[in-house]
C-alpha cells in the first residue's frame, strides 16, 4: 500500500466523518408512533377510539399514582430507582447490531438509558417479536467494570472472571431490568427514508427483566439528561438539541408525530416562548417552574400551600404521561374557574376518570382558553389541550388532581413543537399544526 494511497484513504475517512457530523448537526427526524395508532404493535382493532383513549388515561393515572418522589441516584453498587412505572405513550423503531436487528422502544424523557431484552433470557417479559441475540451481532461488546461508561451509571461487576459491567434500573411500579452494559451499533430510520448509524452506542442488554409492557415492545429509549441516555450520547453530533411534535391523539387521518434532532430540532419563529428547566440531585428528569394558570381572566397562582410561595422546578414535563396533574388545591381552583367560565351544567364522566365533563358538540359549547404561565413563557392551551372527547358528544377536562408530584402531560403538549436545548437549559414551545410538521 503506497503512502499516497494511505494518505488519500485518511483524507476520505476524515471527509466522511466531517460530512456525517455536519449532516447530523444540520438535523434529522424520526417517526414517533403513538401506542394506540394503526402503526403501533400495541394497536387493538377491537377497541373504539374512545376506549383506546380511556385506556391511555388509565395508564397515565397508574403512572402518576405510583409516582415516587424519591429519586435515588445511586453509587456504583446500588441500582437507580426511576420514580414512575414503565407505561409510555410513544414508541420508536430502531435497529441494533451488525447486521441490524429491528426493535421497538418506548420513548421516555425521564429515562437514562437505551435498554432492551436480550438472549439468553433468565427472566424476560412476554415479547411477541424476536428477542435480540448479542451473539449474532459482529459489533456487540460488553463493557468492562473499569470503563468510564460503567462508572457513570448505577452498576455492579459480574461475579465471574469476566469483569463485565452490569446495570440495574428499578421503576416505581416494581418493574426492573438487569443485564450487561454494552456497546453496539444503533441505527435510526429517518423520516426522509435514509438511515443513520451510530457505532459503539452504550446500551443495556437486559436478560433479567420484570416489566409491565407486553407485545412487540422490547424496552426503553431514554431521552433524559443522564450520562448514558440517547440524547446525551448523541449530544455533540446533534448540538445538544432535540424536539418533538405530538399529533392529537384522536387525529382521524392517522398522522404520526415526529422526534427531531440537531438543527431540525431548533424551535424559533412567531409564537415561540422559552422557559428554563432544572434538574435535581443528578436526576434525568426535566422540571419547569409553573407560576400560575389563567382561565379566561381568572389567574390561579401555583404556590406551595405550606409556604405560600412559588417553588422553582415545581412541575415535571413528561412525554409518557397523558393527562396533566395538579396539586389538589390548585386543581380545585382551576375547575371552579372553568365551571364559572363555561356556564353549562357538568355531567358525569362515563369512564369515572374526570371530575369535569360536559355534553357538547363543537357548535354548542366553547371551552375557555387556559394559559400556563411558566417562568418567562406563557403557553396558551386551546380546547384540544384541555378537553377531549371521551364519547360522541361528551368532552372531559384533561387535568386531574394528584397528591404526588405535579406533571405537565402530553395532551397539553399536543400541536406544540416542544424543543429541548441542553446547552442553554431551556425548553421552548411553539404552537404548530403537528400533522404538517
């Protein structure tokens, strides 16, 4: 091999790396699949759209009722405890290994890791699709205990002579996953039909899993701010930015939502507002500061009843929770303001979920605009964010009370382009028709 050839090959490789980095920074998008849509492996054709919605709300309630406010960021021998169950609303397909092996994962802004079920399973959840076999991948490698990646996560060392790094993640509903912390090539299919591969992505290969999900879903795609989440691992390549645009759940034309990375994730233009997010004690979660909620001209302050003050980071923004949850005292005041504004007699929720429902058609009843006053950002919520049809002619309020931590759920985020800028620690909202984004 001549020196000129070697030099030319090095230049070509440098060009490829530079081009990939440039193209990724310029941005790309992947499809988000709502778990109740036609494209979802969870889709149940025997259910009506209203039954599917009720089931989604029940998942949301289960998720938040079992919310454990104590998040333990453990040391190198104790497991991480994630403060809510594994139920999630949006999936993405991706591939792992060489040759690529297709998987479905729940997209979760509150999780730290990309993990999935692996052979040989000691204890695995019932999975209808094939389970990943690491022995079939040419690029799969377990990580040693002394590696930096292993030290950055809640891990332990295998008891045999291999010194393999093992991870454990426990969830608030009693679910858990345990397996080898490894690296392999992860491939994403973009919305323009191309695929992008990321060699040596850190993954959790779980061979001991007790989890709540069933069907073809294999695990979690973490988008939290922890060191091994997909967002963090792609960080330099995507400019530390991602965004999503949730299509309304009851969209008639089966449009799919989008998850954007890099420059494609930048949220700007008319109507864009931004608010800082904070993290607590090393958590992967994103907390916002909600100062008040306005119903028409009535403003309800979001204060801590014990101190009478607005706390910083007093509400969690979560992609995996359907409904929004408010403290009981704030919720009661908001409901009272809505009742005063609507001027119609509420009716009983046929599914016994919401405390506030109305008999309505789009021509008969108009619901008040509710504004979420985040720090530095007023987010105007329309009727599709705050009320949803649970039966033909019956609309119910999508905010619910909670004694656990308040949550800003995904119904409130529908038809908004929601951008996460991890360099500047802000989250931006832009009103958007997500069926056209």
